[in-house]
C-alpha cells in the first residue's frame, strides 16, 4: 500500500535501481521505483529520496519502504520512507560509495573511461616554471614584477627557485596587477543542443526560451527525422526542430506528435545570451529551468578562447607530427594549412578536443575577432550531461571542470616521448615526470582555473549582408551611378519584395527586445556591457 499524490493505492513499491547520471554522494539521491500490482510492474517513478531515511540500498527487485510519493513529471517526484534504524543509517554512505565504484560514476570517471576507473583526476598547480614563463611573456624583470606586486625581489626569487610554494593569494595578486593577463583566456559556451521529449517547438519558444514567437520563421524540414523547423530571424543560429501537426483526412482531427530539439549554434549562443540578459537570467538558471521540462543535453561545446596568442597552432601541429603529445584517445587528425589556419582534433564523438586558429578562421569569412586560438571541448549526450551535473549540483565552477578535463585528456611536451613510456601502466604520470612539458600548454592548463566563464550578449545583425554588398556590389553600383543608371537602381530597391526569411531578419534586427520579459526591464542595449561573468551570482559585467 502506497499513497501517490494523496490517493491511496494497492501498489507495492519495488526498488528498480538508481538513475545513473544523477548519482552522487549526497543526502538526496534519485532512484527508480516500480509500482507492483498482481505480480506485474504497472507504473514506474523516478523519485528523490533522502539517503539518511533510505539507510541502505535495497536489492534490485525487492520491496522498498516508501509510504508516499508526491510531485509531477514536470517538477519531479519526491518520496517519504519509513524510519530506518540507526545501524542502517550508518551504512548509507558506505553503500553509496560502493555503488559509485560499481557504476563508475565518480567525479568525471565516465569521461575518463574504463582504463582509469578508480584513478582520481589530477589538477595542475601554478608553479615556479609557470611564473618564470609568465614573467618572460610580460617582459618583466624580477625587480619590476616585485614592484608591481608590492613584494620584495627576494620573494619573487624564492617563488622561482621553488623554495616557497606559490599560493592562490599570490596568483590572484598577479592577475590584479596585470589585467591583460587576467583577461587573456576566457571560457564560454559555443554550442548547445537540448532535446525535450514532451514539448513542441512552439512550447519551447514560449515556455523555455521565452522569446517572441513572431521573430521565428516556420518552414518544413526533413533533417533528423523531424518535419518542421522554427528558425529565429529565418536563420540557423537559434532554431528548433519538431513534428508539424498532421490532420487526419477521415476525422479531420489534428494529430500532434511531441518531441523537439533546440539548437543554439556558436552565433546562436551569443544571441540567446542577449535574451538571458533581458530576462535577468544566466546559463545556470536556463539549464535548471530546462531540466524542469525534462530537457536533456545532446551536445555542449565549451570554448577556451586564447586572446593572448599564448598557443601557436604551428607549434601544436609540429608537436603532433613529431608525436610530442599524449592523448587519452588514440584517434587524432590534422586539417588545414599554415595560410588558412590549422585545426587538430583529438578523439571522436561523444567527446572531442579541438584546437584551431580562430583568428584565421574568422578572417577567411571576412570577420575580425580578438581570439587568436581556440580550444574546444565538444561533448555529446551523456558526456555533456555529466559535465552539467558537476556544474549544477556539485558546486564546482565550470572553468575548474573544463581545465581539469583538458589537463587529464591531453598533454603536449617539448621532448620526445619514447615508445616504452607509452606502454607504461601509469603512462600519463610517467610522461609528465620524465619529459619536459610544452611551456605554453602547461601554462594554459595551470592558469585556466583563474580565468572567467563569460556571457557575451549580441544583437541580431545583418553584418554578413552588409559585408557582401560593400565588397561585391558597391563597385558595380558606382559604375551604374556614373553612367546615369542610379535612378533605376533606387526604384528597384524601393519596389523589391522581401522573402519570408528576409522579413524575419529585418524584424529581428530592428526590434531591440527579443523576449517578452524585456518589456518590464529597463536595459540599454545601445551601450551594453560587453561581457558578463557567469560565476558572479549578481551577473555583473566582466
């Protein structure tokens, strides 16, 4: 007998296991419970329970002492259990630790793979060699560095000889004293895809994104087995794919199939960050909201922007060609050239690390950027969900998670890596302790955790059309103007009919606010704060 939302039932609750991606050592865990009636499981619930009340994990298939379940699919279900005795309560943490080991879902373990199931993730500390390299890049002597930090030269020397450990406090002072260094590396989302099994595209726009639906163009599609696409401003930057409603000829009844996928491309994430700003939200708020609607990440790209020019793609490619690198994945590929820019991929889906020349990539498209080199973590499906879990639920900063993963998966060296070192049982430790690291890569991974995770809201623009007109059309227009045909051109412009995509682009470009929530907010987008620190709970500009 169990009560579900205040209604007594004849069901017997049966323990069916834990929900894997949500398992962690905490006072609240998510388990699956089956409702048994006449020797059959007729319903299942994913419920949050207190590990203290639970006491120990029952065997799968056995009864579980749940008295009551309350909640809904949207907000989640919670369970109340009968009181366990003190001895059982003391076993809860032990049982959970065993289960973590069994399921290999400890901190980042699923990302790390089977070969290192129980190995803890390492972190790289900022050390004497990093300080010497930073001083070299800053072109600063020990005396000038000491003066800038208001410490003695002897202290700087002790740091660089290893006599004195470099503390977090010193590193913070260094970044305050040299703001260009503090802003040299930043982390931001560059692609986000979410599936919503219970929603349509219009519900995602209205309830999850809260954008103005009249800014979306509806059109048919055959991609990803979907039949309908809703594109913001008619472009594939923010778009949602789902199933168009179908009218049955025999009954004229409308059949609506649920299930949709939201795509935010690189440019789309920047546009959506403007919507987040209008709604006084950040990415954490959005993902927590998406999970209430059973949103599940299908792809998450985390970009590490090197604006300093710390990494040189020619140097990285040479290291790859000379096998002066270690990667947890055996798969890697080099694309591009010196003139157009290099790209190096390590791994395959569902997890890829990619390094490429962002500045050359944008220049080839006719754009400018202050990012020199970009390193991306491209995560799909459960890999993306595990990272999101760590960020949302374990209180870890996204930059810490990002650089922990990068450091654990990829390492470049200045010296040659011998074959026997690659066959060692502790290959990574062997390489790191015996082969000189590449200074730039080592500094990136050591300094990264002190950098910011930022939002960079941008308005919808017609920059690409303007660039094309200036580069390709204006010279021809000048000829027509000088030969007396300007009047015909003006007349044609005034009478030209825009396509549906072009109309949406005009509307999205001229409208200052893209969300309904912005009507109640007083935000000046003419001079917006360029970037916002995601880790700042107040959302202050970075």
